[in-house]
C-alpha cells in the first residue's frame, strides 16, 4: 500500500460564494463526512499545512491581484467577476487552498508521502495572473507547480487537467515554458472559451501545451482511450519528475454544468492510468488538486474512488480500459480527436 496524503480543512467550508451558488461548501462537506470514518482515518495521512504566503502567490499572480483578493477579507460580500464572489473568510480559505498544494508537493518531492490529494475550495484553474474568474481566486495548482520548480528541484512537471472546463489560468501560467507540460481534456466550445486544439504554447513552450477539446457525451471508455493513446505516450517522452492533476468531477454523468458521461468507475480508471504512469516515470510522485464537480454524490464517490486508486487499495470493481483491455472492444467515436493527434504529432511521437 502507498502513503497517500489527503489535505482537508474546515476553513475551506467557510468560503461562501453566494446564495445557492453551485460551488457550495457542501461540495466538500459530503466528502469530509466520509473521510471521518475510522477506515479512512487509518488508511490516509492527514497532514497539517499553512496558508501560502503573498510571495508564493506572487510567483503566479500579480501583486495587484493578491492585494485585490486580500482586500475582500472580513467583508461580507465582494464581487470579483460575474460568477466569482467572496465572503469574509474567502481570502484566508483561498490562501490555505494554495498552501495545501504547496505542502503537498513538498511532501511528495521529499518522499514524506507517495502521493496526495488536496480537497480544497475555492478551486483554482481559471484564476489568471491578474484576475479571479470562474469561481477561482488563486490558481492553487499553478502556485504549487511553480513552488516545485523554483524551490524543490523539480525540472519537468506533467500537469493533467481533466476538469470539464479548460484551465485557462494554468495554461497561461506556463504557456512559454517547457518545464510544465499542460495537458487538458475539456468540453468545447464552452466556458471559458479557451482550449482550442491550435493553442500549443509559444517560444520554448511550443508543443508543451496539449489541448483536447471535446464535444459533450463522452463516457469512461472515451476518456480512458484519450489518456492511453495520447497522454501516456507523450508522458513517456516528456519524462516528468512530478505529475500533478487538476481533478474536476464535473465530467460526471450527472453533473448539472456539463454533458459528459463519466462514471465513478471512469474516475478510478483515470486515476489508475496516472498512478501507473507516475510509478513508471517518476517514482510514483503524483499530486492531485480538486477543481470543479457540482453533483454532490458523483463528486463524493469519484473522490473516494480516486483516493482508493492512489493508495493502492483499489476501487473494488473492474476498471475497463485502465489496463488497455478495452482497446479490443471495438471503436469508440471521439469527434475531433484525429485533429488533436495530428497537431500533437508535430511535437511528439504518437
Ligand atoms: Zn470545471
């Protein structure tokens, strides 16, 4: 069994983005309730961690942006973007969310745990250098990846984003560098509008952003096929020393914001592929960060299935596709995938 660290804190429940907002504290409360069970308390590590400092946040964000979010502290309500609002403790929660990812990559890089999952909110992958948007205040995963590069000796990070939405903020944070390979699957065209197949990076970063824009309706097998056929060969050529994941559960079949059709079994399958790739390429170093997910049951079950895969306990049901078996089970139509493949082929042998 592996040592899997899970990052939770009650402060994350105190960020209130507004009455009946889909990005609700209940999204985490249902998961935390499960994790309180003795079997999970015994199975996972629950490390302590502290808030990211302004200096750490400013490796990704402008001082003006950090100051703008900080200015919301203690205020009953502030609106930073049409769908991004804050409550008195949002700034502290957002700093702590980024701090969870920082502590997580520190532990993984030092071997203090094998892998981990930051179960935090507000989410992060839409947050730009100078702008909060899409329910996100600070870009948690980008801040963590930058910390791993700048302070922990990481040289190449594979950053996989399976959230329903394109992680515009993460892409833009690393668009001109080859030290982070950003790979995103997302519904398209859709919020936030970025993530076209022709967005491949610039300068030294050219070829180190891979976007897989997808129509809705794709199921477990489709996602597993994309991970096996495109992500896995690219990862083997890139040879990362750390894999990080923006894990969004809004690709769940019952999510109110999206129209993908991934099941709990599919989430376990994606986690299994990534766990195996991490074992093969970087001594198992893998760190996941929660992004979206708005069907409470789907997100809760998905997170627990992913944790079971990370820790080596296994999801408990056969996971078709995670072991390449499904490839012989007939063709799956994935509109647009050939175009993605043709563009990625200019940079990678796939
Ligand atoms: Zn999302």
